[in-house]
C-alpha cells in the first residue's frame, strides 16, 4: 500500500474540519490546536491552500475561511454526481413536509459521510452536521448492505470484533431481510444512539481527539447490534421515537449510491412511520430513475 503524503493528509484534515463547520472562521492557532498539527506545518499547508484559492485569510482578523476555488470544485462535483443535486431539492421538500431533518449521506471507504442536511430534527440528540463522518460498522449503514452479496456483508461484519461480530451474525440476517422487504430502514432511539449523537458533536469540535472518539463511535455502533435498533415489526398503533428512516438511491450498476434519511422523528405512530418510509422510498426511486440508476433484484442471494 502506498503511504499517504503527510502534507496531503493534513490538507484533507483541514478541509474536512471546515466542511464540518460551515461558515466558520479560524485562526492559525485554533486550527493547529484543534487538529493537533504543529504551527509551522499548519501554516505551510494553510498557505498552500490559500495560494490555490481553497482558503481565504482575513487581512485584519488573521482568520481563515473557505475560498472561492471550492465553489468551482463543488459545482464540478455536483455535475459529476447529479443524484446529489436532485436529492437536495427533494430532501428540502421532505424536511418541510415532515417538520424534521432530512439528510443525504454516502459510504466512503469504511465511513458514512454526511453530504447535505435540510431542516432540524424533532429529536435534538439526532442532529448531525454536513461533513461529519461516522464509522460504517454494523448495524449502521444497513441500506448500503441489505442487497449486497454475502462476501460484502461478511467484510462489513469483519469490522466488528469477537463477541460483537458473533451477535451481529445472529441478528443482522433478520434486520437486513426487513430492510429489503419494505425497501427502507427504520431505527428507534435508544441511550446508545443518543450517546452516538453526542460523540459526533464532540468529534466535529475536537478533531484532535479524533482517534479516541472514532474508537468510541465504533464501540457504540457495535453496541447497537445488541439492542432492538432496527424496528423489524412495526405496530401501527404504537408510538415510537424514530432515530432514522433511510432509503437507498441506486446507481447504474445497481449499487447504493446515496442514502436518504428522515432524522429524529419524535413520538410518531407505527402507521406514520410506515407512511414516512413509503414516501421516502418513493422519492429515492424517483431519483434513481432520473439519474439512470437500476434497482437491484429484491431477492437476496
């Protein structure tokens, strides 16, 4: 494996930090302390990003903020990922319709990355930020794997250790089958999920502690596998705090390109949860069709 260049890694860390703090401005000292990069190295990287127009430095306050070159880069990225552009419009409408937070996310390597956020969640513990990353550890990210072949699911399970993996192998077949049958995932709020939200908040604000916090996130995500995280059987008359309702958008190869999420729904009935899920899944199918995507066969290998 090629070892990544340190300067490139630091530049990515800086840009990811700004992505997780939209509209934020930071001094050299603040960025150095937050990211754990010494002042000289941070200044060198910041100067390179400023020279390229990716960052702008205020002449008096000596703070850095995102620069105009990233607008062109973002526009080019949206043109190459038309599904994201279409999904943002649709998710804005859904956020208004259901008075909650609507999210677009994508799987990048072993992470789940938040691409866009509209509205505010009814459950404050469920709030997320654009640019946040979460370890894609079972049972998180079920819509990305529900239609995957067995070897991909095994690789996903392999991200867990020991007892957690053994437990997940017992519970996941049932929950993934439920996701496939209805075409979307429905998960319920729990103390573990609340702590995940708090840890994500700390991770965005304290990237210097990222290794410890990401390890903690992975532990919490794995712990969800021992709880009734996925709502397998929905009682139409019961009332739930729903953490997420998630539906997949597919690409031309039938792979999950994006996940669309209704986030943090407070005290809704099972009947409402099903109606929300059906509405979200219909939106995901529309975007899949508009972008030339292909829905995979629902039959599991």
